[in-house]
């Protein structure tokens, strides 16, 4: 099977670089409001239309990212963007928000919709559910193994897989770390990438327990699947996606060009095994990838691993390609000691003479203008950069001028390729970034009009399934008065397609003997055929633009609660429900203390409840299982039995919701399925939600807008530390003490935290599956606002006691109970606790 190569573009220049390098499709943002790279250059509509035109003529599709959550008041604008982008040439839209997805599908069922990886879909059941909602394609979570991808492909939905570029440490769509730390939410396209920063892994006493050098415990290497192309094709991957909408044109040009060569090699039948690593990576391709920005490479997830092999503990910046080492240094600064014994450059020595010459031996060829990094292993912060003065073959040496001597043996890397910069610049300067191959048929019959027919040799087909085709006719062919035309002459002149968007792959000539015609006539007919082919390629987009329905009027109004159909329903609708005090309990002891303090509803992680279907008697009767925010196919045996007809269950993804709906369980949507607009609320209710727990990213005003529209109970976690990350990689591995047996791991039973650069402690917990969860450094306390939340329609209030002991849980539950009592009695609840936060209740996420 073929596999699409999908390229990133943060703006017009990377877009053209991707086009020139051979991308089958390009994804980009339009405007800066509704995409997950809001800090990229992105496109305005006119630039986007021009880019689409060039891409479509080249046979490349264009996808628009609207992969963020959308607020109620933004929905009309988001839908207007979809309509305008579609009219300007977008082939598909990549969507995270289920409310937006539903509105697009209802308004324009003809549009192609892709589910973003931000929607956190990672199993066959979730993909099948997305298909039922109208998805044409699903972008899978990065964490999946090849075997899982192969199983999911059996659902018949086109799959998109991230094949190259940055890896998020957290499962996409459920990361709140950037949001809770500074309001820059990944769910709104503003992630500050806190996972790349320095952290200390510390124990209860604050002692650093990380192994030496493991200073970035949340920083993965970059994905690279160049050696896995054949395996991904065999598994059923429809699109291999390259991450990088914040990357420069030369990066896009280099990486897309490398993968174009890899994919074409497999499609051409080059020897390759359909096993992981079975696609040979030529040295020049590997070099091209390594000299583009990278943090070193891994395909660990595809192999079913989340171990240390995937981590870049030592550094988060560009590693480039290791090409050699320092042989010697000479010269350098003359230094003098001041009165305190500190060394300084001697002011009598000018800067030019103070420079040093280093001799570098290279094991890989380097080119003039390449930028080298010289970074000592034992003092990585004391690095220098140098520019290569001339081309040097592998095995040679090169002298570079630097500011100070470097130790013998110091590793040397190429961190910027001059060849990539020059190559992308040259392609960007072309009038046409990439020409589309066409098959040409020329017919010159005596007494008939000259005919030039062009048929695209590749690329997306027309709506009827055929490749775009056009024909142009000229004057009637007459007998030659002097020299007769030859087939060779006719082929040569028709093939001169110059500045058009096309180039001939083959030219077939049908020529009667003795025909005569001026070549200027041939050129005119050829030009007319090129213009006609352009029109044929672009016509379906123009037709669609004319047929697009206007934005639905529903997008501008609030969704109101469903009308009551009986007196009993009416009574229920107008009555104010008694608020429920809920607790998320980590242990039976904490659950018992919470219920004694006034909690009436207990939630427990399903793994803690004992045997599925029959919770251990130590837990309160009616305890509600909390299912993981991750539900992969191999985990169904562990998770699915907790979803039973008539029973309540808290679900963390659409796969679990789909199963709950199919068997009649009462699914409560957890906050990790974000609901930021009434359309998402309505969509998920119709999909089977019997309750919703709102995201901690919502403000009080947004809750006041959403909660009254719900037809099911609405809950808010008002106390405890929000979970800010869920990772397949165990954070405790930074201690380098892993025994590969989570049940017996001593570190798991301790109170381990990450200390950030500001000294704040972020608790870390890992489960029996080795999956990590990181919690915010500051606990929430929303109890002062319970009155306003009740007025908004919130009926369930939870204390998250995951990290609390029995005494702390008792205090937190009593605090909530007292706050509710104060509201009931017309009093003001107690003030917020010291060192606690109101979260995003009064400040939004951008």
C-alpha cells in the first residue's frame, strides 16, 4: 500500500520547502486563534489560498489544524474559519474539540474531518467510535506500538501516525502542566514545554535521588521512523506525519526530503523487511536527518518500550550529528589573576590574537559553512561553536578558530547544515516549488486541429476517481510547404513547459507524414493545454466553495436543556438538587474517613478496587470506578469489566464512553475529556454521558455558562492537587534503580516529587503498569466559591484525596461540608486555605 508523507508548515516558507521536498500533504494553521501552534507564523487567508493553489497544482493536499478546545463564544468564529478555509482550498480539517467536530459535520457533511492526536484516541474501539461520528481519519497517540497500530487499522479508518520529530512526555490532550504553571495551555496551542526544563527527582526529605546526569527527567528524544517505513506501511498506516510547525524551512526541507526518499524506495520495491528497523537507511539519508534539529532519535514506542532508551536526560537542545573529536588546541587567551585570585583575559591582548585554533578529526564529511558544536563531556556547559572553513572528507581533519582551548577528545557535532540551508533556499527561490508530472499526447493529423492532451501522472484523483486531464486544440494541420514536422521536433517543443506547473513524464506523438506548422503555434496550444489542466485540477475546489452552506445559525445561540416531557420531569427540572459531597479515595482507610466526615459518593481508581465487577468489601458499597485516561487495546481485559449495565463509572476517553453507551452503563465524563462549549456537552450527552466532571482549565464564568445547559449531573473537583501529566514513561527511572517489577518497586511506595527550578515540588506517582502521573505543585481550594458553583448548576463537588493521608482527607471533606452548609444557611464560606490556589477559576488559559 502507499503511505502519505504529511509535512508541517508554520508559515509560507516552510510550506514551500515541504512542497519542494516532496510532501504528499501539508498541515498548517490559518490565523492564530484555533491551532496548537499559535506561536507559529501561520497563514492569513490570502496567503493560504495562494499556498493551496500551488500545492493542488503539484498534487499535494492541504490540511488545516483546528486542534484546540473552543469556547462557546468562539464557536461562530471557528466555524467561519472552517468555511472560509474550505472555500480557499483546504482539503481536510484536524479537530480536537468534539463540539466543533460535531458542528462541522452537521453543517458541512461533505468536508473531510481528521481527529487530532489531542483528542487522545489510542485503541480500535475509540477509532471505531470516531468513525461513527464522521471521522475520515484518526491521528493516533504517539505512544502506541506497531502491533497496536496494526490491530487498529483493521477498523478500516485511515490512520495517521507521528513518524518524526518532537515527542511529548505526556499523552497528548491530557497535559495540564504548562496550563497550571502559567496559563499557557497545550489545549489552546500555547504550551510552554515545561517538560524540557531541569528538574530534580527528590525524596520525602528533599534529597536528590536522580542518577548523575539525569537532570531532565521529562525530556524524551525525538521520534525517528526512517528505518520503520516498510513496517508502518504493512501495519496499515495511511499517513506518516512529521512534527515541526515551529521549525525553519531548512529543517522541513531536509526531513521531508529524507522521508520522501525512504518511502519512494520501499514503493519502488527496494529490499526491505516489514519488521521494525527493516527499511535500510542510506548514510546520506541518516546524515540529512541527524543534521536537522534533533534531541537524538528513538522509535521505542513503536517497539512497545517506554524505557530509558527513549529519554534525553542530559540535554533538551539540538544534538545534531556526532562527527568527530578535538585532536589538539593551540593559542588562546592570555590570562591574569585579579586581587581575589580570579582569572580574566589580559587587557593588553587584543581579541583577535586571543583566539584559539582547534584541530578536529572528522569521521563524517563536513562542508564549508557547517556549524560545529564542541561540548566537553565532563563540562557540557562550557561548549563552543565554530564554522567549518572548507569541505573535509570523512577521515580528514579541519582547523577551526574558537574563543578558547578545548580538551583533547572533546566531542564535535554538526548542529547546522549549510547544505540544507542552501538547498532549501534554492528551492524556495524557484518560481514553481514543485512541478507535477504529466503524460502528454500530441495529435497532428492532416486536415484536423492540432491537439495537445495532458494527463496528470500522479497525485490526488478527481471526484470521479480519474486523474485530472485536459486537452487544447489549435488550428487545422496543413501540409508542409517547406520542411515537414518530425515527431522529435513536435515532442521537443510540446515538452518545453517552462514556467508552468507541469513537466512531461512521457510524450506520445501521433503525426501524419508531411505535416507542417510553425513552432509558435505548437507553443500556444501547449500553453493552452497547461492552463486547461490547471482549471481542471482546481475546478472541484471552486465548485465546493460555491456549494458551501452558510454557518449554522445554531452556532450563535446557546443550547438549552432538553424540554421536560412530564410533570415529574418538570418538577425535577425546576428543583434544586442537593449537592453531593464526593471523594476520590486512594485507599479504603481514606474512603472510610471521608464518608465519616460527610462524603456521600466515593470514587476509586479501578486498579485499587480488587476484582472487576465485585469490589472488595473493604471499600464502601457503591464506590464508583475511575477508569484510566488511557485505554489501549492490550488493557481492555483490565478496564472493560468495570463497565457494566446500570452501574456508574468515570470514563477518561471516548473508547470507554463508547463501551459504556453500548452496554447501558452510567458513564461520567472525567475532566480529561475537555468540555469547553455547550456543543461538546450536548454531543457527549447524546453519546451516552450520564454525568460530567468539568475540566480544571475552565473559569468560573465558563462554568456558569456551561453547567445550566447540562441535562446530566455536573461535577467540579474543588480540593486536591490536579493531575498535570500522564506518561507512559516511569519518571522514577531517573533514579536508575528500576527492577522492572512495578508491584515490588520500593520507590513507588515513597513520596517522590520533582523539584522545579523555582523550588516547587510536583508529586509523582506511578501505577502497577509503570505509567506515571505528575501532580501540580499547588493544591486547589475552590470551596469559597461553592455557592456560585451551586447557582451555576454544579451538583457534585469532589475532594481529590489521591495524595492525602487520612487526617488531611478528613479536614478537606469537613471543609467542603462546612462550605456547603454555610451556603445553605446564607453565610459566606471560609476563605481559601493558605498556599492553595483557585486554579483557573478567575484567570483563563488564553
